C-alpha cells in the first residue's frame, strides 16, 4: 500500500495534503476540525496583529469550476492564535502559521511570537489579492526581498513565501533569485489569481460584493496556472514546494507532485466539502500512486516527462491537423 506521509524541512507530515491558508481555518472550531481530520497539517489562517471581520458579504462564490473570493483577511488576530497553538499541538501534526502584516514591522513581530509559541513552519503571505489600497507584495520584487530578508532575521524555523501566480519567464527567474538570496526554506504556490470577475448572467450582476466584484480565483479554473508555477519554481530552486491550486482529487494532487511539489494545499475543495475531503484525497492519492508504481509522494515528486515532439513538416496524419 502506498503511503501519503512526507517530510519537508525536517518536519514529518502524516499526509502530503494540507489545507491552504484561508480555507476553513479561521475559527478555533475550524482548526480543531483540521486537527481531527486526515489533513497533513494545520495551517492557521493568514494572521494580522488585530482581529479583522473582513470584507462585506457575499465575499465567496463557488461554481462547478472553482471559486472567487474577496474575504479581506478575516482572522482572530495573533493573540488568540497564540493561545490556540499549545491546544492544537495535541493533534500531533505540524502547525503552520501564515502572516500578512498591515503595518511595517507587523510581520516581524508576529513571526517572533509564532516562533516563540512553537509552530513548526511559518509562511509569509506575499500575495493576498483582496486588500483595498494594497498591491500584492509578491509582484514587487524589491519589496518582497526586503520583507523576506527582514523576516529571515527573526526566525530559524522553516520559513517560506506564499506567492501570487506569475505568468512571465522573467518573473519566475527574478522571484526565484529573491527566494535564494533571502534564505527561504520552502515555497507555497499559488495564491488565488487576483482581480478576476465572475458574473451571474441571470441577475446581470457580479457574484461577490466587495472590491467592485473583483476577487481571487481558485479551484479547477486555476490548476494549469498552479501546475506551471510549481513546475517553473521546481526547475529554478532546490526547495520543497507546496502546490496549491485546483486540488480536488487524488489525481490533481498527483499532477502537482509530478510537476515538482512535495505537498499540496487544498482550498476550494476544502471549503466545498469540509475537512472530510482529506479522507477522500488521501485514499485517492494512495490509489493513483500505486497504479503508477510509486510507494509514496516523495517518489513521484518531479517525475513529469517532457512530451516528445515531431519536427514541423514531418507530421503524421494524426498530428497534421494542428
Ligand atoms: O483573506 C483573503 O481575502 C485572502 C487571502 Br489573505 C489570501 O491570501 N488569498 C485569498 O484568496 N484571499
């Protein structure tokens, strides 16, 4: 029987499938439910210093292809999450903090506090697409470099960056250089694809209320984008990658592993199905790994093969039409 456990940054995960920060991980009840579930870790909602109730509702919409959100960083605030850390420890799975400070110095302060509280890994979220008046840090390379270098000084625990999707070769290369320079230990890619719009044609209106209807796209809509980001960063960096985007089946998780991910983050599918999604995903991942002759996620990592091409002009009847 193939296993689904993994080790990244010296931390053992009972499953390669974990929750993506932001998906059903805000309240103490959400976090307990993740502990109780077959999720490979408990990732705490991206945290700010103060409690935030987030954007106006409706701020989440899901359809057969995925989801759009403009949550606006609702979270309990660092003090409450620090209280929960020792309580959540009893689930014996990694605890991962995620931070996105509002003011200068907030991230450093929160990282110091989470470090002291004893979380296993820390994600610096450089890519929330839904904060009015704030761009995504991950699209500003100098600001990202400065932020990651400053955070690096605060903790020796495994620290990584949650990245926005990139679409251009130079962006991948430059961000990879920033991650190398600043000593990141892992990469989480992708955050939702920001500033997208879903329309309800019957009502002739936008699906979500905040930010003029614009929000971050997730789910199956974005899987090819997330696979490309995982694959590109795996070619450029020798770091573990948590692949996020479009994981709603064991086969989706397998594709992320082939592309170079060590673990996968589940967002839309977790919100739609609840934490029981991990039971299904683990069973499906075991099956697909076995079918392909791999004994676990690590064995499948990066095994993606290039497609053999035929020089143009020497087409076979089957390829001629394209
Ligand atoms: O809370 C949000 O609006 C949010 C965040 Br912090 C994030 O990183 N990604 C996202 O899609 N939504």
